[in-house]
């Protein structure tokens, strides 16, 4: 396993009791738990006020705590995706969902459909209930997507892969290699295309395709062989040849467990599902998967360099997310009306105290976690809050710029 | 430390033996240089040390290879990771992670080294190789020399007792190569690592090597100290060739040795004028010989320059906000070989591509007989200016050499067989049915050059053509380049290879930071700074002699010393 601790060393677990905490990246798992907590909370409500609050919380934390690595800039793409989802949802209601609701806002010319398509109506009357229903639905989905986007822009995807349990190490390694190789492939396509001009050949057509693909493939194959040889000579897969039975057991346990987890999640999130499909299946699946990972992890003799550790800030972040989700579940049992504002009759969405507190718990990481390290130190004299903007300011820079100095040493306190 | 017991290896059952009956014993702490022409089995020998050969290459290995008592026949390469560190030619191809620190730690992670130890060793290694300021950088953003040092560091962190380096500097510019080699030498002295290194810049390592393994090409390995083997070794650095020409014994292994020995030779040559530095075809040669008694330093009595073929004015190339080439003027005349030098990233390639017209050009004009190649369609541009790119194989995509030649004839709309005729002239004896990618580097280069020459451009630009060529192939290639120039073409060669430049180029243009910093006749430019001076110039300085060929010919004419056996003639083809 990657995170083996050394209990002999005093004070290792709680090194950051000074304030403000030293800048360091948070464990990616903490951000993911936090974001998933927000997403689960969002899935339990269609109240636009609550959803807007969740969006605001996610966006605020992202702006305060993202670094300046390339993936940190992906948040706006998720925002755009969210907006697209809402627009599509509303548009579909306008096109197909005519005729529900009494508050008709306007009427579009209806397109008559043949008998076979009875029950489907195109255009026609557009009611406020119908539009609002689409909007609420779309907003809920969009909020969940944006929460995932928040995790993506806060957590380093490669460190996330490093934090995978030992049994999944091979999967993580191949993903990392694929991520590294992809830009090389793009580069070699560009190089070969450019070289083709030297033979006076164009860049289009079947012949051109062949002229590009063969050199590029040859390049890629050579490189992958070289990489495989390099990895082998550096000890990759040293103990991988354990015994095939353990491998099989690990695989079966992990897959069965993960299927159980998926089913359980569905049960928990879908209020209409039978109770047995919910928590019991989720917990059972989780246990089986964990057992698989432990069995698999036992045969792996490998250590991790500078593993991310769970420290108070990580626990707090994950806890904030879990609290948000848990409080939302509690209110769903006590007072569901405010979570699902009524559409017929139309009514203003209202807020009650507990859900608001639940969502506000999600904003705590914006203040209580250490800042991420930045590659370009802000000029002396710039207040810390100003430093936050340097991440966004770097956005329009050429894509090569973050690559060139993207990964700056993590300014972790040397234990 | 390493033993080979009667090791034979062939890639195919009935193919030729890459290694035949090799018996070796390399004791701990030795620096062992592996020398031989391309294709004589250097890489095979090195790969066999940790079992990559035959496990990753296929083939049949007989005999036994052991490292510290462990045989490669029973354990996969993975199990040698703590014993043998291996660094290849292209560092980027071997990187597993994407930043420096993690790359250094990768090997240790695989060996389950404890995190505290790992942390300490990473710091030590960063300091040992002088790359501490690069620790968090992305590997792709490093220069070639830095990458290679990181690659060496990444295998050192596991504290191997053997370091295997397969041509670690072949892709680097001279300064970066020096950095890497001096790092290696420091390791040998400080850590006592056993190093097995194949290196084409032999002159840098030869003087420090405890042992030389020479692979003559028949599968055998000659094993001895450099001083024993050098007199009849087919691959020899210029300083050794000079020693042979002057009939010195024992042969000098370093510039310093030679310089101390050369006082007499300098005196002997002081009143002579050097002949043309490049090897001259003896049948057509009307050698100027010892020349007039006046030593006009730097005076070149090369062929007078022909008419100007191409004039580039204030060429500027930018990528985003970086300026790769800044208002550069370049004039090329018929019959002239121009060397374009400068460190990696100084704008050499960008300039060549911009002049040819296929690459981006922000501003500036190129005048040639048929107009500006940048304004013409690709097919017409290549009839004015030809370019062989750095990775020449990018241009090859068909199944056989004949198909490639036929395709080239069609592309250039010339009579069938033109390309093949050119190819036979450049590199005779290439089988038309063979696959282009099975050719040696030198043959591939000749094929691409022939394809580009089929369009009959009068200006030929070559981007790093000598990389990956051994001494003999380089020599043949130099002769090809001279012949192109003699036919009235103008040739530009971007290269790092000082010795090649000294032997082939008439003029040297040095670029730095996108600008031309020096432009002049080869002896003037090359002898004026120690970094660019070829070995012979360093030995004979202040006399303007550049290559062992010049010296050998001068001595032969004078009939003074026996001009020894001219070293290259014995080179196996």
C-alpha cells in the first residue's frame, strides 16, 4: 500500500497546527469526497435556491483553492456544460412536453403527427409549470455536473491515480503512461504532416493518410517498446508474477464488490427503489471490494514517494462534503416540501434553516484548508487574497506556458 | 561483477551471429568503453547485461551472462533493477512519469524502498547530478542534456552496482554531451559504480576508460586496455588518427596527451599551408600539396565561390510570443557547403524550414532563381530548395525501396529510374526489395536525400544528418556532401558535429538565440573558440590544421614520416 506511516516519528499526523497553514496541495481524495458530497446533496433537491447556493459554494471554493496547473482551468468548461444541460432540458420541454399545466404562457403552432405517434405532441401550448419543471430538473443535473467539475479542477488527477490502492496500481500506471504518450502522438502526427510537404505531397486523401499513419505508428510502436524495456529494467512488475490464483480472487472480489456498490448507490439515490437495494447493498458491495483490494494489495511490494497523507485539513474537507450530504438526507425525511417545490399549484420556492446550513457547511474548505502552492510566486507585497487571482490571470497564456512551469515543487513542510 | 561465459547470440535461427563465443569478465568499479561501428552488436552486448536481450528483443542466446552472481537466464530484467541501471539514447522514450522528482523516485517505488530513505536519496541524486533546480519541472520542458541527466539520476537512486549507458549523448549538442559525460565520470570516481558505456564521442571517454571492448563486426569482442587496442581499432577519434598519421607510439588518447607530444609535428608543419580538409577523391584530385611556403593563417584555397543561389533577408520565425529566428540574413552560393551550428533550440531548424517554405515564417523574403519558395506550392518549392528533416524516416512510408523511388519519380515528374540512379550514386548496393525501415541510418539518410534530390533542387538543406552515424558512415556521408557541392549545388548542414564540420564545410554560421553570431570561413570560425575547435586544431593550435586527413596528406607529400596506415581504409563496410 502506498501510505505506510511511521508511527515511531512523533508529531507526524498533526504537523499543521499553526495558522495560517503552510501552502500545500490537499489530498485529491478529500476534494473528491467533498465534491461528491455536494453532488449527492444536489441530487436530493430541485429547489432552485438551494441548487444555486450549492453552485455558488462549489464555485467559490474552486476560485479560492485551485492551483495553476492546466486541469485547474477546466472549471469554466463544466460551467458551460451545465448551462448547456439546462438549456437543453427547457428546450425539450417546449418541444415535446406541451399540454401540462394550466398557466399557459404562449402557444406555438402545433405540428400534427400521424396516429402511430399518438401521445407525443410537438410544440403547442407552453405552460409555466412545464418550463419550470424542465428548468429545475436541468439545474439539478447541471449542479451535479459542476460539482464533479469542481473536484476535477481542485484535485491533481495524477496524484489521485497515485493514491489508488495497491491492487489497482497497474491500472493507474497504464493511465499515467497513456496520459504522457498522448501528447507525443499528437506531436509526431504534426511532425510527419509537416515533413510530407517536403515531398510535395498534400495533407489530404487516402494516400496522405497512409503517408502519415505509417511513420506515426512506427514511431509510436518503437517508443512503446522502448518504454516497456525501460520500465522493466527499472523494476516495474517485479513481484507481479505472484500466483495466478490470488490474481483471480482479487479480480473477482473487486468486480463483484464494485457492481454491488453501483447497485447500492442507485438504491440510495433513487427514493423509489426498494429499501434492500439501498444501504445494505452499498455497504456489502463496499466490503467485498475492500476485501479484494486488501487481498490484492498484500501481494504488492511497493512504496509511494511522498504519499499524500490525510491530515486535519483533508478530514475537514471530506467532512464538510459528507455533512452537507447527510444533513440533506435528514431534511428529506423531515421536511421534504422545501426540497421539492410544488409545480402545481405554482409556488415560490422557500428555504428552511437546515438545508441552508447543510449547504453552507460545504463552503468551509474555502477558508479552513491550506492554500495550494503556486508556481509563480506573487510579487512581494501582494496580499494573499490577491494571489488567488493569479491562477485565473494565467488562463489566457499559451498552453505551453503552464506545461513549462506547471508543476512547481510542492511546498510541503519537510518532516 | 559482470561475466559473459561463451555467449553467442543471433536474432534469427539461421541469421548471422550478433555475438559469437564472447567471454568477458568485468571487475567491479571499472569504466568500460564499448566501441564498434553501427550494427556490430554494441546494443546487443549492453542489452544482454540485464537480460533485455533476448527477453525483449527475441532471438537465441547461448552461454551465460551473470551480474554479481545472478544469471540472466533464470530471472527477468525486473529482478535486476537493483543491480543494473540502464540509460538509453533517447531519454524521453524511457520516462514513466512526467516530472523530475517522481521520475527519480519511480525505480525506488518499484523496489519498495522506505519513503524516508527515498526522500533522502532523491535529494542526494538531485545534488549529485546538479539538477536540484529542476526538481519540480515537467520532463518534457527540459533540454536534452537535462533530460539525459535526469534519466541517469533516475536509475542511480536505486543504487545499482552496474550502470549501462547506450550512446547516452548521441542526441545532444556538444555542451549538453559534456555535461552528461562529466556527470558519468564523476559517478565512476565518487561512487565506484561499474560503468559499461557505448559512446560515439569516444575521445571524451577514452582517456578515462579502464577497458575497451571493441566489436569488429564478426560477433567477436576484443577486450583490452585502450592503449593496447587503439593502434588497430577501426573506430578511432581524430586525435588517435592524428597519432597514427604522425606515427606516434604509444598513441595519444586525449588532446592533452597529443598536445604534449606534438611540438615536433607543429614545427614540421609550421611552414606548410593545409590542404583541403575533406577527404579528396584520389583520382580527380590535383592536390595543392605542400603549397607555397607562406603560412597565411586561415587562408582557404578552396574553389572560388559560384553565383549566388539563394538570398534570404531578415527571416523571422515566431511561435506564439517566442521568437525562434530574429531577422536573419543568409546568402548561399553555388558549390558551397555551409554548416549551421549552435546549441539546441537556437533556431537552426526553424531557419531551415522557413527558408524552404514549408515551415512558418513571420516575415522576411527568400530570393532564388525561381522565386520565393515560401510563396510557391509545395511541389514547386521543393524543386528550388530541398530539405531533409531531422527525423528523415518521417518521409518514408512505402513497403520497399523501389516503391519509394518510383513514388519519388512520380512526385517530381521525372523519368522513371532517376531516383534509383541518384541513390546508387549516393549509396551503391542497396537492395531495392528491402524495406526502407530495415536500412541502416546512413542508408535511410541516403534514400531520403536521393528522394529529395530527384526534384533537382540547387539548394539542399540538411537538418542534423549526422546524428546516429558512426565515424565511417559520417565519412562516406561527408564525401556525398562534397560531391553535391562539386556539382554546383549549395548545401546547408545544421549539425553539432564539430569534426564533421571541420572536414566538410567551407563556411560556418553560428546561431544563438535566433540570431547569427558568427559567419565566416571554417578555419576562422572553428579555431577561434575552444568549444568549436576540432581535436586536431586543439593539438596543433595556433596552426590552422583541422583534420587528420590534412596532416596525413601533408606528411605523405613531404615523405617525412611514414604516414602510417590511413586509419579509415581498414574500416569494414
